[in-house]
């Protein structure tokens, strides 16, 4: 089944799109983070809050 969400080819582009959306400052639901999709193997944005520890793809980011 195809994903309904907007796909981004990699984490960098997903985060860049996320920042652009936040910078636009529209009202309503805002995406909060990017995550890799198991269905289409690309990246999507989600407005879900993080619960628990950082996912491993974000740990990789902050370690650099
Ligand atoms: Zn997907």
C-alpha cells in the first residue's frame, strides 16, 4: 500500500522541509519530527511528540 504522506528521499531533506514549515509559522498542527518509513523506505514528517528515548536515527544526528 502506498504512503499517503509526503515522502522525502533522505533525513536531511526531511529536516529541511520540517524547518521550512516551522519557519512559515502557520497555525494549526505542526510537524515535530522526521522519521524513516518502513513502507516506502523514505522519510516522512509527523506531529507526534516523542515519548521515551531518542530514536536511533536522531541519536546519530546529535552525536556528530
Ligand atoms: Zn512511507
